[in-house]
């Protein structure tokens, strides 16, 4: 009897827990989604990011550092004061200066200007990579929010099935096991909703960090309005060979390597121009006192010092520049190989994602939605069991989730393809 009483008490507690759980479709605590926000399109987000972000400002500031080299290239050697004071003999006082050959100044200026051009290309590469990060974060936010909506719909469906299971149990049509299974499915769906909302908040925060925004926050536009923008002109993209040709013409890494060759060639000219040393000339007045000289006179003097380029002929700088030229040739071939691999990989991933999107949107989602509606009605009519109804609803949500995953994969592939080609493709 005690065992029977314990079983009955446990069953009663279970029923009370199930009813209390059914009264709360959603948990009380939820990760707060930002309320004060502005809806931005992808183009608007890119404009804000490139204009206001401290990362882009730090990259642009490098141009001023490079321009300082041009200022330094125009600097000439300082003049000096020459003093030769010999006790009770001759006193010399004059000015000394180093006269640089004119080609030194010309070569230095050319090298500095080449370095400025290289820095400008490196800044452009930094901004281009940052653009890819912003676009990736934007689309991840869009997909995360849509995933959260799908999880909410799954929770609503599971709560509805739980309600039907309770009604049928109270009518004596199904065992309590159906109620427990429906309750467990609702709990699992509720957990997924909570996690998806956390993901939404996380992606929005990361996007706004990239955009350097605090309040009001920026949120992407809904997927309905963004999807066309994401998939537009996908069918009109060039083939892989044309995309590789575009990449070879526009990829900043390749342009930077070529500009580094120009800089290295300019530095080689500077080194060769420095082989002939700059002469030093001194001009001044000389005084002879009457103690040690009968002349007791004052006159001018002229001195010069010209080093002979016998030992130091800039051998190290010239050898280093030649070795750097060889290394840059190999690096150019290496970068072309890397660019080709990146373009081909991104293009194949794009094709794969587009094929999945088409199959899901045209065929899989309509059939899955029809199965979901039929499974709900069949369980309500008592034609199927709870397992069939739960599996049908979960598979419907799975299909829609896979469709969103395909959209995300497409966007990431398109972003990678743009980064690989070096120019916007949409």
C-alpha cells in the first residue's frame, strides 16, 4: 500500500509540474534584444563602418607617416663651424658643408614617393578586408534573427501539440506518455529559442562594435528585404576563368607586390647613387700672429675632403636589393597561385549554396509545410501518434533551418568571392 501511495503521489506531482509548465509557454528570463535601434541596409552599414570606425581611421593615419619620408628626403646635410685654434701659431675659423650630388636628392624623392604609393595600396587593402568583415557580420545578424523567428515558430507548434495532447488525454484518447513527450519537445524548443535569442543579441552587438555605434544601435533590415539584395545578380556572375582574370587585374595583394618591386628598384637606385661619396668643403679665414710669423697677416683658406669609394661601395645595400627583387618575383607567383585557389574555391561554394537555395525554396519548403499541416491535423483527428506529429514538425523546422544555413553559406561564399576578386560583385 505504501508503494502504491508513493506512486500515486509521484504521479500527482508530475501532473502538477506538467500543467504549470503548460501555463508558461516561454521562460520568464530572456536575453534582452536591443529595443532602441535603427534599421540599416547593407550599403548603409558599409558606409557607416568605413566612415566612422577607429580601425579605418588608424589605417588611414599610416599615410601621414609615409608622407613624412618624402619630407625627410628633401632634407639636406647641416652646415658646420670649423675652428682650428693652435696655440701661438695659426688660428682658423670658417664654415664647413657637405655638398650632395643632385642625383641623391632625386633618387631619395623617387623612393619616398614609391613608398607613399605602397602605403596607399596597403590602406586600401585594410579597408577592403574590413568591408568583408562588416558584410559578414551584417548577414550573420540577419540569419541569426531569422533563425530565432523559426525557433519561436517551432516553440508555438510544440506548445500547440502539447495542448492537443492534453485535450486528448483528458478525453481518454491517448496515454499520458503522449503528454510527456509533447512537454519534452516544448521544453527542448524553448531551450533553442533562448539560445537563438542570445545569438541574435551577440551578432547585433558584434555588428555595432564594427560600426563603432553605441546608441542607437544598428539592426539589419528584415530578411525579406535583404534576400533580394543578397542573391541579386548571382546568376549573371562571370565564369571562373573570367573571375580569375578580374582578380589578377584588381587584387590588391598583387598590386602591393608590384609596388614593392617599384620601391625596391628605387631603393637600389638610392644605394647606387650613394656609391660616390658627398665631398666636404670648408671655407674661412686664417690668422697668423706676430710671435711665430713675420707676416702677421690674415687670409682666407679653403679645404676639401673627398672620400674614395674603395672599401664602401654600398655592397650590402645593393646585394640586399637584388635579393629582394628575386624574392618579390617569387612572391608575385605565389600570390597569383593563392588568388587562383581562393577564386575557384569561393566560386564552387557559391554554386553549391545557390543550388541548395533553389531546391529548398522551390521544392523542399512547400512540401515540408504541407507535411507539417497534415501531421497536425492527423494527430488532432487521432489518425497518427504523437511521435509522427513531433517528427513531422521538427523536420519542417529542420528544412527551414537548412534553407537559412544555405542563405548564410551563399552570402559567406559571395563575400569570400568578392574578397578573392578584389572588387564588389553586387
